[in-house]
């Protein structure tokens, strides 16, 4: 293979890897998967019991040609996520997110949820009022249920108006939500 052909092939492969690359890694809350595209987080999967189950879900969502490899940017994000899952206070606000799959309303909800401080909670109704949709508690819950960036956008910090835990759409469900809140020092009755 000539120099030009090899370089063109490497550039094409780099572009493919840049479009969709994935890392699967173990944390204190289970197996997690980070999918990135063009330098931004496209999806974060959390709380899986096995890497095999997680990889199957990722392949179902993104196809069999996804590249499982760690870039330098991914390694730094993974380090932050592992620290966060171990209960350490870590700022995740600088992690670049790919918002393109979300509606404007979902983005509005998730951006508001991102401002809930670690160790605090907000209610679905309170978040709805904050974004200018005072009757939109259910719509807020639906938007949070579609959060492709759990932990990075802390949807686990949103609870029911009566103080109940509410739902959690992650694979490990409400028990994982309780665990995440517990790691932050939040104790619900």
C-alpha cells in the first residue's frame, strides 16, 4: 500500500472512530458505558451488572460497527465518573455533551437539572416551575426519563413533590437512584 493510500485509509478509520467510539468500564455502582461522537458524549450507560449485557445494549442502540476503544478524552471522563461513583465530589460540568438527539424542551429540562447541586434534590413540579412550565411536572419526568447523560446530568436528584423517590429509567432502576443519592449524603424517608 502506497503512502497516500495508507494515509487516506488511516484518516478514514480515524473519522469512523471519531464518529462513534465507546468505552466500557467498572465503577462502584456497576458497569458503565461511555459513547462519544466527534469529541462529545453521545450517551452514558450506568449501573449494569455485567459488561456483556452493557455491550449488547450499546450495540443494539449504535450498531455492530461501534469502536470499543479509549481515547485520551474518554480516559479523563472515565476517571471523573469513577470518582463520582465512589462518592467523591467531582465537577462534571466541563464534560462536552452532544445535545442533538434531544428536543428543545428536553434540553431545557436537562440543563435545569444540571444546576441542582450535589447533595441537594429538587421536585419534578419545582423543576417544571423553574423552566416556566408550572403544570409540566409529568413532562419534566418524561424528559428526565430520556436523559442520555445520567450522572453528567444528575436526573437522580429529582424526586416527587411528596418527598418520595420517584422513578429512575436506568437499567438498575430506583435502587440505583437511592444509591446515587446516598453517595451524595441525601437521605430520603
